[in-house]
């Protein structure tokens, strides 16, 4: 039996296949949990967003289709990594703590975290520790890199958790934060949406020098089936130009909306 056939049998036994549409389709579906985080993931965007399109490209080579289920982030991690109906959670930063929770794929994209603040209330910081004493907006359950996370845990940095990036951005625009920590493309996407005023874009300035660009991964359940799916994913991803897939996706959405001013 070839690898695709073996994985199909394992998926059936693990309950990863679901729904009448999946059974009727040529390609069985794998279910993943995530949160609404446009432009990377959203049920309102083509292919469930950029990362959804990248997943489609790899899983198609494995003989699968993708189904994305949306939850608040902490719930998405729990459901994706523990519910046997799911293959895993997407897309996650790789951290030592999370290595114990799942089997990580090779990178399926990247995220560039930035510090965003108001142009008329500039923030100057040469290093993360220089943000001491400032009130920073972050999203509950997110990792912003080992250094930032440790500074928060140790009490050096003061953060206030919100449910999502949009809420933090609104608070920033109302001067309730001195700065927020957010992904650059997410910020650009939000400011370009109809939920914000055109003038809001000009009020926001970002600096990306405090954070490194980080890869994101599929987090397959830490089970025997999850390990086999991870290995098959690695094999299917070889030779696939994910950067090209991303460029083509941005063209479909419009690259201009991703631009954000820098100091």
C-alpha cells in the first residue's frame, strides 16, 4: 500500500474524516482548528485566507482537502490538539513549551511582529526592555517570541490582554494604550478594512526592529496518527514554492492594503 493509502486508513480509524461532503468528494478532508485572523485565516476570504491557501497547496499533494473550524485562540488550541475529530491546530509559532503538545510541520509561512503606536505620541525603544513602564496591548494566549514572553512573565513588561487584535487597535486609537504588539500584515489589513476610518491609517506608526520575523507551522496532534501526518506533510511540501503561492495570494487581495508607515 502506498503512503497516501496508508494515511487514508489511519485517518478513517482516527475519526479525521467527516461530513457527507467530504465522503462524497474525491479527496478526504482533514479538519484543523484556528481562529479568525485575517488575512491569514478567515471564512470570509478565498481559501480561508493566505495560510489556508498554503495548506491547500500542500495537502492537495497528500490527497486531502482542508476544512477549517474557527474558535477563539485558546479554544482552538485545545480543540485542535485534543479532539480526535481534528488533525491539529494552525498556524502556530514553535516554542519549547508547545513542542510537548504536538508535532510541528516545516514552516507554512511567517509572521512579522511590530510595535504600533500613534504618530502624535511616538514611542522610542532600542530594545524590548526599554518598553518597561509602558502599557502594552496584546492578545490573550498569543506568543510574541521567547524574549518578549519572558519579560512579561518576569514582570519587566506590563501588558493588558484582549480577545483580538481589532480590539487592541481600537483601544490604541482612543489612546488607552501607549502601544500595541501586532503582526504587521494583520495591522495593515485591519486599517484597510471598512471597520476603520481612512484617516486612522495615517495616525498609526510601526517599528519592527524589536522583533524577529518568525515562522509558523501546522501543529499536528501528538498521537501516532499525528506523527504520520506530520511526516507525510514534510514529504509533500518538498519542492513546493510556498513563497510563490503567497505572492499570488497577495495579488488576489491587493498588496497595497498591507503598507503601514514607519518612523
